[in-house]
């Protein structure tokens, strides 16, 4: 066995990279998969019945709901223009909702700015422009810890354990890295905030199939720590294969919802969105 803190069995997760809410400390996260919650209690993170768009433009989302629990990987898929990234941005506060709300650990954060949501525990990795290209890898990770007042060096070591190539290239400008390595920097910088939830917008966009598989492996390892992961992906089949929960959006609405396996086995989903 390796000493990597992420290499733990599901249900025996190391939470040291997370900011565990005080009333959850010591509570078991449970096994990999949907987490059982008391009846009437909201999911850990939920964008509920979201309707809205950008500025004064037309609505892109229509009564759209997405949610994720601790230890889960929830994936948003769908055709181009379905509103996948818009739904993610709505949860992160990058557009105003005309209807609906966003709850994080039971707290209504609908009217908070994105920066205030980061302070509340949201880690967001946009699809593009997600690293400081002129800074070194290590400086990028340090920038991720800007909101912290404690010693962040143990978290940095955990990020290096998760992404060994970053430790090897820590003195190198991030702009000189490959596309897959840049994505690792972006995810690592988000993890430096010790987030309660990690949100990834198209993390495998533009990378090779081999690099995509490696990134998905690392995403699974992050989920083992108990961090809920909400992810938008164009590579729908591969993403649903690792997902506990999947949302297929169609024209800004919930088209299909289920476990990753259920959606992969659904004949209509396969025919319409997965190429048969």
C-alpha cells in the first residue's frame, strides 16, 4: 500500500483536505453512492428548480434541479447548448436566478456572490482560463490558499500526493505544462481551499483519452475523501461510468436523472445522447 492519503477504501475516507462542517465532524460519510438523509432534509448541495439566464437575456435554465451528496460524483451531461455549464455557473452564483434557489449544507446561498460562495466552501474549476500561466505550479497552488489563515503546507503535500507530476514540475511555469497537467494544477488549486464541495466544468476538454482516464481516476480519488463532486462533461459515456448520479439536461431542463449505471443502460438515453 502507498502512503497516499487518498488511497483509502470507500467509507474509510481521509477528510483532511476538506473543511468538514462542525456538526458533521466524526459522522460517517458512508459508502460510495447516494447518501441517505432524513426525510425532508435537503441534499448537501442543491440547485433547486433553477430558472434563469445571463443578464436580461432569455432564460437558459427552466426549472432545473441538480444536487450532490458527500462522497458522491454527480455528472451533468447532455447535447451542446443544453445548459450544462450554465447550470453549473448558476449553482456557483455566476448568473442571477429568476426562480429557484441554491442550498449548501442547508444554508440558502442563492444571493451570495461567487467569492462569498468560495468562502462558504465551494471550489470551482472553470473550463478555460483556470490557471495563472506565468506563475509556477507551486505559486498557483499557493494562490488557491489565499483565503486560509492556517498552515496550508500539509494540504499542498496532499495535492502533490494526488498529482505527483505537479511536485516534479513545481518550479516550472504552469503555462509550459501540457493540457492535462494544467487541469491538474487547476483542480489542485481548488483543493487548496479545503472545499466542502468541488465543481468541475469540462475537466477533460481537449485532452487525449489516456489523459482523460487519468483525470477521472484522480477525480475518483478526491471523492474518496468525502468531498462531493459536481461535474459537467462532454464525454458523457465515460463520465457516467464513474458517476453515482447523472443528470441529462435537454434545452435547460432535466431530461433524465438516475445513477450513472441506470442512465448508461437506459435505451432512450443511449440512443439520443450516447450514440446508441
